[in-house]
C-alpha cells in the first residue's frame, strides 16, 4: 500500500510539472497566438493616457522602462526610487502622453500618470488561479521603501503606493 501511495504522488507531481510546462509554453506564445489586448475592452484603465507618442518626455519625473521587465524610476526632491515587477516578460512598452502600456501574454500592465499620482493596473484576460505578483523596491536614504500597516509602501514623505485592490470590469472594488 505504501508503494502505491508513493507512485501516486510521483504521478501527481509529474502531472503538475507537465501542466506547468504546457502553461509556460502557452505564456510564451509557442502553442497558441498571443492574446488580444485587454484594455480596449476595459476603457477605464486607459482613460487619461492621452495620445500615443514615440518615446516618453525626457523631462518626466517618472521614467518608465522600454520593456516590462525593467524598473519604473521616480525622482523627488529628496532622491530617487524605483520598482520592478519580478518575473515579468520582456514585453515592449507603448508610450502615451501620460503613461505607458505593456501587453503581455495573458495580461497587460497600464500605468496612468496624473498630477502627483501614478495608477498602475494589471489587467488579466482570464482567471489566473493562485498567483503571486512580486516587485523589487529600491531607494536610498529618505526614499528607502517602507512597508506600512495595511499594505501600503512609502518612499519618503511624498511618495506612497497604496495597498493593491481588486476591481471588476466596471472599475468597482470587489
């Protein structure tokens, strides 16, 4: 009986590995074409981006990377800080007058910059199951990142990233 249990566990682990490998192939776009952009179906995520531009303004206090796997950099009067999505695909940016959009297989990231604010949305095409999104936060001295109660992150006195929230297609919190 013990041998059968060990074999069953080994088969289950092998099946999970195969499913993970197939999912990775899908995410890389090898076994099926890349998905269509999502934000066109959810217009409130791209509202305020403005017209598309070839490159972001050189004087911007916020610098978006040309690819999703790079770091977003901000400059303040007290220093600089950055954050980078870990495990992000090497997806090119589409720059807009007030933000950026990255379309990756299965999801997209839209960063919308307003006066003194940045709103970043991760829009998924389909249910992701259990998934952990991680970022590497950087800063020194006055802009060193600090985790606050409730999940917010503070980069010095003037820059705070509120805790993440989930929204539905209409933009209502769920």
